[in-house]
């Protein structure tokens, strides 16, 4: 029996990856001495911001510390026979998401995520009644989080029903590590409750990293050009890089909340403490992928099958098998367990993946592995983690990060109140920040709203067993 995608997979589209390959370009833009607006970071938010500024016929330059664009959205196109999205893998809400229309216009092939997932209980698949029990446990847990969020902002773990029984560990993995890269002890009920439903997941056959690279082809990006220091005021901004200085009338800053909080970019004067505190409260969770190329089909799974296990703890994983009909299988790990595992290195991560599959499918799985690779986002210097998740009491910090700092505007998935942790939220935030910067320099004449209202979140629905 299968689970509907809405129950967990579409929410686990973590922005986790290690910088590789597909975002690279043969030629990077030369560094100008001045621009109307400078954008720091060439991930989804930075590319969205730059495109919006270019559409307004204003001069823009994007400075990117890494050697390729894409940020936490990268596609490895050389290790395996099919593209491997090491970071963001799904887009959502196709009826309103501009990236989907842009992907089609760019000639890329879009694919719908599989409609259901399976549960493994030891060496067997869950029976229909067991699957129903798990779905009911998820519904009850989500309802408890929603109800608590109306009263106070505490940890999700503190309000979970105490009688989830054998499904407690699996539910905590799906709702915590699998959703935000953090254990539920470290996730705000307000943040989880306000997360917009992501029922429909759309992928890109060539990879989402390939999509961002494609959308950034006409954007002037200076690669391998970190912003070391930013001197700002209410009138202008100067960005200092190893390649020289850029003076602009405004700036859009799209680095991750961890990079911002770590002080890896120096600001003069210092940015307000309340902004740094907000970034700290939106720290990035740990979410990594372990890819295994497996000869034959030792797991006996179909194309793009997704499987979780009944687990007594969050020391577990989620597998996406036979990606695109290939022999590539991907295990996702996250939360505190994923962080500890990643810290041990790629060899330990692959060993866990093989052991996990052997436990569920037998020793044939280990013998079938011919090639492997793993992401380690926490060690990626220009990201320092996967996706943001507010800790207890920290949900309001997302709105704080959208406040202007002189003539600077912060963007990125961490600034989106309902689509945090997604490439969709990153893209939308980049457009929002670009429009604010354009208003600042007089390029847009309509008045700047006090705050862009979040899209109305759909009411959670009890998932059906089969979609």
C-alpha cells in the first residue's frame, strides 16, 4: 500500500547540496566599478532578483563566491548516467509558480513526482491497515501542531500526541528531519503550521540546478568573486571583492541565514543586531543525499518509487529508487542524525546507506552498488547547511529579515514566511527584494507596501491512502 505524496515527500525538497558542475559557465561577467543595484549571491534568489532588475532596464551585477551559479541548487551531470540533483529537487504549486513557466520556455522537460510512497516494515511492505494507521498518526500530529500554533510558539515535539505508538519515530522523521532538516525539538510550531501546503511536486528531467543555470545565462555574474565587505548607508552601497570594488545605489543580499549569522561578510557599519539575531533563529537544518548506482534492480522497486521505513527513532532515511528509470537510487538523511553522519564523511554516509538497504532488502543490495556519491551541505563554505527552519519562538524572524537595512534588502528562502525551505520561496523572495530595491532608486513608481502578504495557506487535508 502506498502513501500520498502530500504526506511527506513534497515537503522534503531540501535545498541541500555540494557545489558541483552544472552551474558552471565558460565565461563570467567582468567586474564593473558601478551599477544601479548589486546582488550578492547567484542562487535562485539572486538570479530571480537580477532578472527582475534587468527587466526594469537597470544595470545590475551579481557577485558569487563559488565558481558556479545555483547556490544550494546544483545538478551533477557527470557522475551517473542521469542528472543527480544534489540540492533542491522539486518545485511546487504549478498553477502559480513562475519558475515552471520559465522552465518550459527554456525547453526543459518537466516531470511530475510519483503519486505515492511505500512503507517498509523490516523485510516486508506495510499492509493496508498499517499504512492507514501511519496516515492517521500524521494527521493527528499535524493537527496538534496547528492547534498549538494558534496559542504559542513552542517546539513541535512538545505538542505531539503521546500515543503514536510504533509510528512515533517515523512520524517525527517525516515531519521533522524529512521536512526541514531539523528534529522536531528544534522546529517552531508557528513555522511548521504556516508552511504552505506543497501537494504537487514538479521536477526537471535535466535537473533544477540546470534550470537555474539556464535562467542565469543572460545575467551578468562575476563568479569566484566573494563579497568580503559591504559599506552601506541610506544613499548607496559599496561592495568590496578580491577583484575590486563596486558602487551601487542599492543591494540585494541573498546569502544563507547561516552565512549571514556567521559574519562571513563584513558590514560597515555593522548590520543591526536584530537582523543577526533573526538570522540565528532561522539557522539551516541538515539535509543530505546519498546516491548509489545499483546494478540490476536488487530492491525490486519500480521507477521513481519512494520508500520510508517504520522506525523506532529518527535515525532513518527515505529512498527514491530507480530515478527516471535508471539504476540510480538516492537516500535522504537529515536532522541531528544526518548532521552527525555527514560530519563523519562521505565514506561513513555510503556505509550507512548500504547497511540501511541491507536491513530492509537483504545483502543483495550491498553487492549491487557500483558507484556512489554523497552531499555534505554543512561543510559547504558558501552555504553552511541545507534549508532554514525557525526554532521555537523564532517564526517572526522571517519577517524581520525582509526589513530594509539602509539601501540593502535581504532575500532567500529564509525570508519567505510560507515557502521557506523551497526553491519557490527563494525565487519569489528574490523578486520581492529586487522590486523593493528598484523602488528605492526610483525605477518603480508605485508605492512600496509595508509588507507583502503571504499567500493564503491551504487548510491541511486528511490524506487519502492512494492518490
